């Protein structure tokens, strides 16, 4: 199977045109005619991830976050991104990223399912019309009413259980009642207003700073910050299962879940 065949399988379910305009998705490094027998999947193309892809003899590396995001004027070993690109090329590894197209068509629903959200609606619409159903909007995040209200403290425990987290950062009163929840894996700063507009009691997300957190609480929205990696790592196993189901004679290896920082 060639790299382009793998790309076709991915893009049948996660078309690139569903990515947001500022994003960089698809084949970023390497050849589309590369023969692929082994794929390595990770959230980010870090030095360690690329080393593991090389060590495992991967022909293709697939990540959620694109390693190449800002324009690059030079590629050499004196720059850490350039060094990664060189290592991929030197080892003939084709590198593919699926970011906001997966956020819209995969991550949003998957994260909602992890939180047992029923009859969830899109938190922030980015595209009108679903792949299989007419006129159904797609977008970032999900929001829904809880079948049984709970405290913010109990909601925190559910988040930790769902995403296998040791701790979460919380803005809000832990004893406040939660009846309606919103979730946006990754960085949720941009969807705080959407969560307020959808009358959510809590937003489950990542990358929330001090000012965003206290301002949200002042407007009646609690925040549970599970970390960017902490929630989005579900991409790795989800894509492993998808590719194993849809590709023949290709070994798919999932990177281990290793959080990029420690709480000490």
C-alpha cells in the first residue's frame, strides 16, 4: 500500500476541507508514493516521537498537531523543527497531520462520548452539512444537558476517569450544581463565549489562563481544564483503531500516553 492510499482512507472519513482556514493539514513531509507497511501514530511530532518512529521502522508518521505550522524559510539542523524534518526525510518517513478536520469530524463526538453526553449539539459550528446527512452542522466541541445533575466536584471526577487524569485545574465553586456541560478538547479559550451562549454550566477543555478562567466564572461558567494533551490524547487510540479496521497488511503502532509536563 502506498502513502497516497493511506491518505485516501483517512480523507474519506476526515476530508481536508473540514479543517479551519488557518490550519496546516495533510501530507507535510515526504513522498505520497512511499510504500507503507508500518504507521506510527502520536499527538505531536516531538523529537522522541520521531526517534520512536525511526526505531520501530515506521514508513509513515501520523499526528494530530501539525509540526509545520508557521512558514519556514530555512531547513537545517541548527533549528529544532528543521532538524525533525531532516530526520524524517533521511529515514524516508512520510509525515501526515490531521488537526482541525479531525477536531470537527472525530474529536468533538469522541470526547462527548467519553463524557456520556446524550443528544449533544455542536458547540461552535464551523461547517454546514454532514458527510452523510444533509443540513446537519459540524464543528468544534459538544454541549448537552446531563440526565442527572451533579456537583462541579463530581464532574471533575468524571473528567479524570474519562481521560485517565490524575488531576485537573478548576475555576469555580466545587459544590455548585452542574446541569449542562460543554466540552472542547485542546485549547478552549476561543469557545468560552460559545459555551456561555449555549447556557453551559461548565466548559471542559484545556489551555485556560488565569484571566480567561476568572472572567468565565464571573459570567456564570465554571471551567475544568484537563490540559491540552490530557484530553486530546484520545486521538491516538481512536486513529489506531480506525486505521487497523480500514487498512490491510499495514501494522499500526500507537505512541504511549506520556504527558508533556509533570505536576510536582
